């Protein structure tokens, strides 16, 4: 009888140990246990950036950033990446409140983001920005022509930072109209409710092809920023592992192949 009791106690201890090894962190994701269990990582992204992060005709989340994250996931067996989609304006808040572990949505470096969060070290493409107007608009040829014009941007986006900076430091005098995303701005630009947006040539080509957006880019390039993933301040271990995977994917040509497929050109070769 004593042996049976000892066997029961031993089994109970093992069961409790197994249960305790699946502890979760503050964001609700699973921590790596001493036994080497896979850690679930919640990746914040969007659904309204054509060919970057969007829902295709089959209802599937895909695009350049999505397929790149999937390729990185395959390189890192200790992690399991799970996407969580939301409006772009909610991504920063979700990262700040530990609801997601990192953001994959063409994030560029700016002072405000650097103060609160952590960027990984390896960029995964460049993001050139230019003034974008309706194809029949010949009045606006450069950013200097935006004085008194309505310019649509998403709050906290790189486009918003650019036009706000031009207004403040160069006195452009554009009227900034804040909106919820690219789909809304496509319609507003097409119907003349706004005069311009700040966008990247590959996005313009894609929305013209997919949604008959009737857009064109004009003037000089405003920025040519590098794009990174954005992490919580204490996410350096995850960021470093993702950088290691990115280096391998670049060497293997996967990064440039994905850019060619989804963005229409190789935006990964200038860094």
C-alpha cells in the first residue's frame, strides 16, 4: 500500500510540474519552458495595405510583410508566430499594452517610436514616399504645390510625419486630413474630397491595378526610409533572433523574391 501511495504522489508531482511549465507572459502568450517548449508570439498587422498586409480574394491574410514573417517563423523553431489584425492606428497602442509582441506593418523609425519601443537592427525593405494625386490632376506637381490643399494621411504614419514636418519647418501650409486607412483615402482622392495623399510608388501601382484607384505620383522623392519590425522595449532577444533569420533570408534571395512578387520591384537591395 505504501508503494502505491508513493507512486500516486510521484505522478501528482509530475502532473503539476507539467502544468506549471506552460506559464503565460503578460501579453497572454506562452513562455519557453525549461523543457524547451515552443513560445507563441503574437504579431500585430493590418488588412488594408495592398500587397503588404491584406485579405486576398480567398479571404486569406497575405502580402509581403505576412509572407516574410511566415518565412522567418520557419527559421525559428523555438517560436510559433500568430497574426492579430487591427487598424493601423491601434497597432502602437496594442504593442504598448502588451497585447501583441511585435508589429509587422512597414514600420519606419521616428523619434516618438524610438523613445517607447525597440526596432530590430536589420531592415527588410526601403519605403520611398512621394506626393500622390488623381491621374487627371495636373495642378499639383510637387509638395510645394500643396499649399491650401487637403492631404489625407493616417495618424502616426510615416506619411503623417512627413507632411506635418513640411508644414512646421518649411511652411507648406497644407490642410492635413486624418483618416482611417488607404481604402478610405482611395475613394476620397478619386472623388475630389481630398487633393493628395503621401504614398509609395509600389502602393500606387498596386491600388491602380487592383481597385482602379486612378492615382499617380508626382515630384521628388520625399523620403527613402528603411523599414523594420517594432518590438516592446524588453523584446531584444526576440528581435535579435529575427535579425538572424533575416540575414539568412537575404543571403538565400528569399527577401528579394518576396519583394519582386508582392511589391513589383526589389526594394531590398539598397541597404
